[in-house]
């Protein structure tokens, strides 16, 4: 209890925050490197990025995967700094990314002798995707990255105008296609599974498992609804000025953010006050503030 209270008190310290960011980068890179060596590499799962390229090169030319990653990561980092300039990010972001760029292949190198956790390709893709996603999510929590093809995608985006998401998808797509050509069709399919799980786990680490709800309510009984929601649900209400698209009549709208466990009670409360109320319920990936995550 004393330690946790001290951490909370120190959380506003820029030095401590920066220190924790570097810890996140190191721990996350370690997760990625270990997952790569015990799940992905031995099962020939080239799930995108520099690690995917190193998997293909390792199984076709016999080169050490960590050397391939260093040989690609470091030039890509230099290229990102040289061509992206200020858009690459502020100094601390660049330094933390450099740490991830160097430390990840180092973990791959020192764990290269570890035995594979499984020789079942599907299990390798599943657990490898989960492990890499978990590690990258932790790195991203440290406001950094492990460099690699993401930097190449940013360069292409800057000089071609193609959306960043499209650039990343195209690069990873080319790696998966190369996997199908140089390894096997099955390896490419397993790579797609690993990439999907990696994306999902990054979201989980970044946003958590609990998805809050954002509710928009249009009702003629808004005054009563505001009072009831404030007292019975104990949630704040925001009143938004709105007008009907057809009638042009003024129809104020209420917005309320609630937790997953409160949404059913809120809907029943609204319907009890005004059975004709119009409600829109959407997922809110993350809500920060009083009553939610601080």
C-alpha cells in the first residue's frame, strides 16, 4: 500500500514518467523477442514487419534472424530521422524508439538457443501473435515503438500522400506474399492469423478489456431524465443543442458516459421515464476523467 501510494504521488514527476517509459520499452521488447524465438520463428510464421522479413531470410538463406533485424532496423531508423525530421517525433520519442530498435534484436540474439514452445504451426501463430501484440502494446504504452517497417511506412506516407494505414498494410501484405512464395501458402495463412491477434492484443494492452458505453438520448422529457440519471445512475449528463434534420425543430440531446455494467440500468431508466425516447448506444474504447480511469 505504501509503495503504491508513493508511485501515485510520484506519477507527476517527468523524470519518473520518462524512466517508466524506458522500462516499458525494455519489457515490451523482451516479450516480442521471446515470442518471436519460441513461437514464430521455429514455425516459419512471418507475421509482417522486420521480424517477418528476418523469418523468411532465416529459412531461405540460413542467416541469423537477429542480424537481419539489426541490419534492417538501424538503417530504417536513420532513414526515418533523416527524411521525416520533426514529423518523426520529439527527441525523447526518437531515443526510446532507438532503444527498442536495438534492444529487440538483442533479445532475439540471446534467446536464439531457446527451444520452441510448440512445433504446431497454428499454435505458434496464435501464441506468437498474442506475445508480440502484448509486447508491442507495452512498448506503445511507453510512448515509443520498435522502429522497423513502420518507419518505412511513414516515409512512404510523407512522400506519396497514401494513408499511413494503407502503407503499413501494403508492406505487411508484401511480406506475407513473400512468405507464401518462399516458404509456403500455409505459412502465409498462419502469418495472417498472427498479425490479426497482434493487432487485437495491442488494443487490449492500450485500452484494457472494459469497454465503456456512450449514450445519446433525444427525449421530450429531458429535464426529468437529467434528474433521474444524476440521482439513480450517479452519472453526469451533457446537454447538446441539436435540431431535427427534417422538421428543423430544436431537439436538445443528452450525452451520458457509463460503464459496461451500468448500460442496462440506464436504458431501463430512460424507457421508464419516456418510452418514446430515442437512444443511440456506442462503444467508447477509453474514457478518462472523474468516475472513470484517471
